[in-house]
């Protein structure tokens, strides 16, 4: 069952990464400084990397025991929320303490 959870989370985070990337390119480009846009793009890039990692974890969870595999999957989720989330918050709210 956990492999389905990781697959779904990976797919959702990948979709959101692509959507946020498009949003950043089309909607934020004229409203942000080049430095802030680069920070936003870094958050998107790492979100997509982590989402792909989640898809690999989903495949691995279907084949092997779940101890370390499960931990890896949940750490990818936390990584997206903490790292990419803090970069999005930093850029969109101007709260520099997040960086």
C-alpha cells in the first residue's frame, strides 16, 4: 500500500513542480528580481528531483522490504516541504529569515 502512496505523492509533486515552473516563468518573471526568480527556480528544480525520487521509492517499495525504503520516501516528502517550501515562502512573501 505504501508504494501507492509514494507514487501518488511523487506524481502530485511532479505536477505541481511543472505548474509552479510555468507560473514562475510566465507570471512572476516581470514581478520579481532576477535573484528572486533564480531562488524560485531552485525550489522548483529540487521539488521535481525529489518527486522523481519518490517515484523510484514507490517502485522500490513494491519490490523490497519497507524499513529503509519507507524512511527514504518520507524524507523525500519532508525535503520537498521544508526545502522547496521555504524557498517559495522566502520569494513570495519576502520573509528573508526563511533563507
